[in-house]
C-alpha cells in the first residue's frame, strides 16, 4: 500500500507543531505516512521572527509565551531547548499603566488576582475610592446568565466596575489581542473568567481559591516566571522544530504558495485533496491541514463549502506594528523602571503598550544600551500605521519622550509591520466555530488549525496543532468521523 500523503499548508508555529505530532504519532501507530509542509514565505515560523542587529536581539512578532499553559514548555523540552529558556528579570518586577498622561504602578501578574498583588494597586491612586469600592463589590455581584454571549467590556464593567475596566483590565486584557473589548467575546478570549464566575460566583473568589489550591499542591512551585522566552530569541524554537522535522524526513518547502483547493472522491466518504500551487504545479493529499490565517483558509475551502468560506470570512483581523528603539543607557537610566506600560484605549494614544525589553529580559542588549519595544495599531487604531517608518518612529519616540521624559534620540530603530495579523474572537466566535465544524464535517481528513480559532498565544497554537494532528491521523486510519475544526 502506498504511504498516506498528508500536506500541511502554512509553516507558522501551528503548522510546524502539527507536522511534528503527525510524524511522531504515525510512527507510533504504525501508519506509513509522507508529510509535507508548504509555506508561502521565504522563511519558517510565520509571526515568530527574531532579528539580530549588532549586539541587540529584537523580536519582530511575539517576544515570549505563557509558562502556565504547558504546551510551549513541553515542546521546548521535546526539542532539547529547556536549558535555553529564560525567565523575566527578577528586579523591579512590575508594569505600569498610563492614565491621563501619568504612569501608575501595576504589580506583575495582576491578572492572576493573587491577594498579595493588590496592595500596590490600592495604594497607587489609579482608582478613586468609589472605583475601589465598586471593585470590592465583585465578590457579591450576582452571576451573569450562563447561556448569554457577553463582550469582554460588558463582563468587566458588570463585575469590576467602569473604572477598573477602563484603567486596568481593558489595556491588560484587550491589549493582548490588539482588540476592542466592546466587540471581543469573553468566552472565546478569557474563558477562565467566565468559568470562575459560573463556578464560584465571583472571579476574585475563584482566583483566590485557585491560587490557594495551587500553592498547596505545587510545593516549591514552578521555577518559571509567568512569561518565558529563549536566550537567543523565539526564532530558536522555529529552527529547532524545522531541524527536527527534516531529521524525521518531513518534506519542508518554502516559497510554495497554495492558490486553490479542489476535492475528489474515489469512494464514498474518502477524499483526495488537490492543491494548486502558485508556480502552476499541483499536489494531492489524503489528509490536509490548513494552518493558514482564516482569510486564506476561507478562499481555499470556499469551493468545498461556501458556508465554511463565509464563516471564516467573519473572523476579522487587526493590523499592528512593533517598533524597536535602542538608546544609550546613560541617557535613559532613571527615566524608566519596571517592565514597561500599557495604554488604555480611553487615552487615545498611538501606543498600545511599551516594553523595556532590556530591563525585562536578559540577553537582549549590552549593558550600555536600553532596548525598548513599542506596540502600535490594533482594532480601531489602524490609522496609526498609515505613515512611513520614519514618521512612525518619530511619533513613537515622541510619545516616550512625553510620557517618560526620554530626551535623547534612539540610535537604533526597527519597524515591523503586521498586516491582518491578530485574529479577533468577536461575539459569537464559538458559535461560528461550531457551525464551521458542521459545514466541513463531511470532509474527512481535512482539518483547520491555528491562531484564528482557539487561542492566539504560542502555547495555544501548539496545543491546537497536537489536536489537529491526532484528528487527521484518526480520520485517515479509518477512525470515527470527528471534528473538522480544531
Ligand atoms: C506583533 C505580535 C506579537 C505577538 N506577541 C505574542 C507573544 O508575546 N506571545 C504569544 O504567545 N503570542 C504572541 N502573538 C501571537 C502569536 O505569535 C501568533 O498567534 C502565532 O504565532 C500564530 O501562529 P500560526 O502558525 O497560527 O499563524 P502564522 O504564524 O500566521 O502562520 C501562518 C503561515 O501560513 C503561511 N501562509 C499564508 N498563506 C499561505 C498560502 N496560501 N500558502 C502557503 N502558506 C501560506 C504564512 O506565510 C504563515 O507563515 C503575537 C502576534 C503578533 C502579530
């Protein structure tokens, strides 16, 4: 019997992680399998891009990942990268929030709602007494209606009050997605908040109970900080992953853009997927994983299911940019401290957030330089990006000068633009995923995976890739008809 041919379209972290599990699991299951990954760009990793500029190390896209979600750390362990993992620096472990032009301290990990983390917030003056009193009422506010879809903004205002939402939660939570909290689905973006409310009747009480339970079971606790990165940048995750895939015989092809998808059935319920490539060639597959952004997958699946194409079109994307700036340390010391700051939407600024990269992470800049990373754009703020790089850098530097008093011009700058890069899980997202799954359920062996569906973070994409790999192998091994969308 000829080996099963499985093609993965998209060589970002989701596609690469899927390929690794397909390759490993097919060996374990004794399935003869030929796996190919097709990537349109000239490099692997999608949004994960590490740059070196002299002694500086910059991340164009993600700069770290959450350690609490195990998939990221587990993949690092599998690839022999555990020794390369780095924690955030110990000293001055705090972030700030900008409010009415002034920076207020927020403790690191505020969002974990550990009670000991609250004191600085209470003392900071960021919230008025009435705002603090309203926040305290969270523990007694009744539960929301379980079946009702609620926006992140509505949930946070209802439970924590308007001030805590606008000044703390909105920039911390919506900022992760470069999104608009009024449009974001709470259940799709922060399902844990929804679960805690439903289970404990209060997010704060639920978090406190969870923190207590974790400290009792974990003993000494994890030696990782909330976010971790790799010593030589997250690009090492991509290099290690592609090296491992090559060793295992996976066929990795760059500059291979898939233009169209057709499907043939040679026996009831079994499909062959024909991929038409930009160079005019074609490739057939028994199993197909689309690890492309939703708007690309929409065009590919439309001939198979116009409904699925339409549902994928309904996942909007935000465009953003990261701007790296390096300053001589002697000109900046004393003006900045902590890990950086977030900016509430209400402030109406160009910046979503700024990270003092070289204060937050080791190995990012030599001691005589300070590396800063600014995040701009996002839903409703895309206009910020309608200028050339020089203007963008001037504006971002101007904001830093006004907010923190950095006077000197940066001696190194870098702009990385991300067009339609951050999927938005808007109200109704989970229902649309269920409909998408139903619309594609007859196409056994076809799976959609990636940041557009069940989590945008790197660990979410890796976890989703594992589930997608298992699904496609189960389909091809003649297993039950499962879900088409992971
Ligand atoms: C600026 C920024 C900062 C971020 N910061 C963090 C962070 O700090 N921590 C974190 O955990 N997450 C972060 N994220 C989110 C995270 O990086 C992404 O969600 C994740 O990397 C997406 O991976 P993916 O494989 O699903 O998609 P992608 O990385 O987008 O990969 C999809 C791939 O498909 C390819 N492709 C598209 N069309 C075709 C085609 N027709 N044929 C073949 N290939 C095609 C693309 O070229 C791309 O390589 C950030 C994202 C951005 C943009």
